[in-house]
């Protein structure tokens, strides 16, 4: 959009309160990639950002439009290209969103000076805290500057993506090396140092090391590698049936016949009992060697048909570092460095409607969950639809199924995903470790997303509206690889992992639609 088209959007009071300083950088922070989240989900985030931008553009909300376009460009240039599936999957989406990114960069170039002007106007009343568009932050004119150096826009984006991937690959490799070093040090900490006698026995030069003469190996101790017979089933081995499957005589006889047709192992190990003569020859008693072969024959396990991934050991957390499972208080600070949220309105009646829908499960001590969706108008999100998906539940957990049906409802009605709601039939009103991981995906999709917990048996608080603290809580859950119920380490900044929402308002005038997908077959 041309610069002149934005001249009518220079009203300094548009959608922002003059009483609060605006920090563009805090509002458009980079989203770190999480490979546990599918690439398709990240593209849905990008699509939702463009929908938000379209609404702000229609409402002539210049500052929020600029922030959303910055988020989109960061997501497309920094987050999505570093996903492990970026090059392998969803090539159509990759091409389509790259084209959209070029349009967004052009629009950002035109918007930047105008956004700076509006931010300056709003921040004039905050002399102690004048925060604007940081000139050292992401600059939408970067691509244009590169064009003067004979680069095309596509080459600039490709080069930036390549450099980013190389940097992140190097960082991941360094982190992996440090992790492996720590594990090996932990394993070896209690192991005694080997004696020289032991080292000499395992030396390739023999027990006398460099001082002795070379001696050929013997076949006294062998390492037998797996052969085709090791991979045969009982039915495929001749003479072996269920009745005699445990008869050692039959096993020995059968294996001996099969071994005769194969090449004998050529790798042998010396146990340090070599007899070295002056001529460098080796004399070994035949009977002794045969006895050693019988007693010390070592069989290597067969190679498994499927490679399994090594599961990381659970992290041990110092008791003093375990995060408080209780929610933090609402953040009412107007500090310009804190991340601002758009207001979100929910219906008072919606909570009662959901409890009635969950009543049957609650009587059975089973959790019930629902998805919150709604609209964006005048910089305010409004929950207008309650979606009850197909789900599997226990007394302390609830898992949605057929998630594509949820996406279909949202797409058909042009709704934003605004969070989720679930019951604690017999527990108190809090968010478990599983709840925190569930909500993480909602808050990555939309920072304003909320988690509502309904606890009808809690005498102190029957419901709570929560979200992860940012950046502390979001960072902790992103780094956590645990599953099930487990403790979390408190955030580095000392904040709680999750807290009561301060951007949510109860509104009695909102009508609510219910879409119960459990009845659809």
C-alpha cells in the first residue's frame, strides 16, 4: 500500500491509550521454534496473523497493524525456516507464504515512519518512558537496501534463511556436545582408573607393548557376529519344533551343521596369555585353545530391525528451584517493557453452559474440555463460540481427538482460536503440568489465548482464568521434554509459570453459540 494511503490513519489515539507507553519491540518479539509443534500449525499461525492484519487495516488501526505485520515477517523469516520439516514438507504453503511475505515487507516499509510518528505522539505523555521503534531492531527496509547491491528479494530471503539455519545447526550441535560430555562425566565419575597391567593386555602390541616383538593372534577368544541363522525363527530352523525348542543337544547340533557352511570368524582377541619366543612365533597348547573356544565364545546381539531413539533421562530439579504449582497474581503494571495484550471478553453465561454440557462426565469423575473461538473487533477479542470436540477423558486429564474438525469449524466461521476450557471434577482450581503443556500450543498460536479451569467442588474458587507468564513460563514449557504429571523448574526471571489473566473481562451482553462435535459421527 502506498504511503499516501496511510495519511488518514495518523490519529494518535487510534486503538491505543495515551496513558500507556508503547514498546514495539516488546509487542513483536520473536517466536522460538518448537519442533514438537507441526509445521502445519505454524502456517496456521501465519494465516491468523494475516487475518488480524486485514481487520486492523480495515479499522485503520495503524500501530496494531504494524505490530502484527512485524510478527508475521519474523515468523516467516526466523521461526518457520528453522523448523526441522521446513524443506521437506508443505512446499505449496512455503511458496504461497513467501509471496505474501514480499507484500508484507513492502507494506512495512511504507508503515514504519508513520508508525514511529504515532508512537511518538502517544508516548509524549510518558516522558519518563519514551519507547518507540528501535532503529536497531528488524528493519523492513533491509530488503530494499540489499536490492541496491544487485540482490533480488528472493535472494535476500534465501540468504538470510540459509545463514539462520547454519547458525542454529551449529548451536544445536554445540549444545548436544555439551550435554553428552556432562553425561559421560557423570557415568565415569565413580570408575577407577585402569591398571597398567590391564592396559597392556588390551594393547594391540601385546602384553609387552613396544618392548616386545609382534606375535600373531590366536583364535582362543572369538567374537561371533550375527549370521542369517540368528535371524531365523524357530519354524525356519531345520529340526527345531515346539516340543524340543529348549533341548540344548538339538540346538547345538543344528547350529553346528549351519556353521559348517559358513566362513569362521576372523576377528580374535588375546587375553594377555600369549607365549612369545625369540623368533616372534607363538606356541599355544591345542587342548587349551579348544577349551577356551568352548568357554569364551562371545555372541554379539543381532542388529535390531528398527532403530530406536534414545530417550533423555528425566531432569532432576533442586527442591529450591521447583516452581510453585499455584498461579501468580494478575499483572497490572503499565511498564513499557512488559508485553501488552489485547482485551478479551467472555460471556458470563458460557461458564454455566459448559458446566451443564460437562455434567454427565463430572458425575462419572471424568474431565471435559472445550475450545474457545471468537472474533476480533476494535482491538478486542470476543469469545462467541464454544466448541465441544470429540475427546478421551480420565479423572485427571482430557485429550481432544479429530482436531481437523475443530479447525474446520473455525475456518468456516472465520473464528480465531482464543483458548480452551476444562473441568476438574474433584480437584481444586489450578493448572496441572499437563494443562500447562496443553495451553502452551494455544498461547503460541495467539498470545491472548486463555485457559479456563472449572472446579465445581473447590470451596475457595470454582473457576479460574489463566495463561502462561511471558517470557518466563512460555520458555520453561518450551524447554521441557517431560510428559505426564511432573514438576517444573521456576523461570529464570523469578516469575510464576502461569498467572491469572489481567486482560480478560466478563461481559453479560455476549451471546454464545455451542458446537458439540461429540454428536457428529
